[in-house]
């Protein structure tokens, strides 16, 4: 059964920080409530970011999506999904699709024509999900991270 009539899609508020932190574990990024609150506070203060949540009718948050405007010197601005997760208990019910529709609307309203998502190769389900939503794979990349401030 689809859940589309049984969920509410809305912009996140600071009060959602605990639920967002809980769900981040399902994404593989554990976070404390304080960390989640601090990040959310910074993100919600910017017009160039949106965090959207999916809630059951009793208010339980079962999914969230973060979308932001990405700027490059060498290319037109585009939008990118920074994180996207639906609770393991509520997958394959159309909730991800509804969250995505809200994120895409936010992008369209900004007049931005390109939306990108980076997804680990191991996220096989996510690949199928994004392809179903109309994304096409454009490149493979290496990702390099460095701890800044440490001695070389
Ligand atoms: C990817 C994710 C957000 C999808 O959310 P969801 O609510 O389950 O997605 P939907 O029910 O709206 O699925 C829409 C379509 O995507 C495809 N799809 C979704 N999950 C899939 C999976 N695991 N395997 C294959 N296809 C999948 C299906 O075609 C589905 O349509 P159908 O149900 O009519 O067949 C969710 O599985 C998730 O949170 N995964 C873990 C975190 C993650 O990978 N996030 C993306 C990070 S880049």
C-alpha cells in the first residue's frame, strides 16, 4: 500500500533535530542530537539550503532530504542533494518519491536547471531509486579527504 495519503511533507524545524539524528544512523552517519541541532541551525539559516521531512500523521518523522545550491567558478550554479534517507521501517512505500518531489520543486522554484546527487557505489537500492526518478549517471569520481590542522 502506498503511504502518500498518510504522510505529511514539510520543511524541517529545529525540533526535528533528534529525529533527523536517529534517521542519519540509517544513512550510515551517526550523530548526536546536539550535533544534529547545531548543523540544522546553520543550514536552516540559509536560503541556499532546504531540509524537508516526511512525517506520519502522528508526527513521527520517517524520512528527510537536504538539498542545497552548489556554486562553482567554472560552471553555472546547480543544486545537489546533500543527504536523503527514509527509515528502514518505511521504505518502498513511495515516501522517498514524495520527499524528492518536494526537493525538486524547491530547486525548480529557484530557477535552477540541474540537480545532482552523489551516491556510494555500494548503495545499489539508491541507484535504482534515483534512476527511477529520472537521474542518469554522468561520472565516477575519487573522493579525497584530509584532516586540516594536523602536522604533516
Ligand atoms: C533510497 C531511499 C531513500 C528510497 O526511499 P523509499 O521511500 O524506499 O523510495 P520509494 O518507495 O519512493 O521508491 C521509489 C522507486 O525507487 C525504486 N527503489 C527504491 N528503493 C529501491 C531498492 N532498494 N531497490 C530497487 N529499487 C528501489 C523503485 O523503483 C521504487 O518504485 P516502486 O516501489 O514502484 O518499484 C531509501 O531506500 C533509503 O533511505 N536508503 C538508504 C539511504 C540511501 O541510500 N540514501 C541515498 C543516499 S545517496
